[in-house]
C-alpha cells in the first residue's frame, strides 16, 4: 500500500486536527485508496480530481455547501519514472 505523504496530506491532517470539514482530492486511484485507508485522512471527503481540468474543478466547487479555504498544492511529478 502506498504511504500518503506530502504537502497535501499534511495540510489535510492539520485542518482535520483543527476540526475542519475537509474535501481532499487526488488524481490516481492509488492515491485515493491510500488516503481512504489512512486512519486520519479517511475522515476527509476524498474525491478524484485533476486540477488541470477547469470544468472538473468548477463542478466540484459547485457541489460544496460552503467554501472557506482553498489550498492548491498540486505539483508536477514523474510517474512510473
């Protein structure tokens, strides 16, 4: 199983620890399943999203009842390299 780490995971953990309701996103099914299997991160609403897709971002935001903060920490990584 993949270990969930990085700025996104750390930010999600911090907001959850502060009592926030969090929607966290990932691109790959491996990332999503790893987050869902994590004892802390699984408390977030984990959804698939490619932030390069403007329509998908707008659609996700449109499903939210309320939005107080946005943290975009998407980066470019080499997969299967």
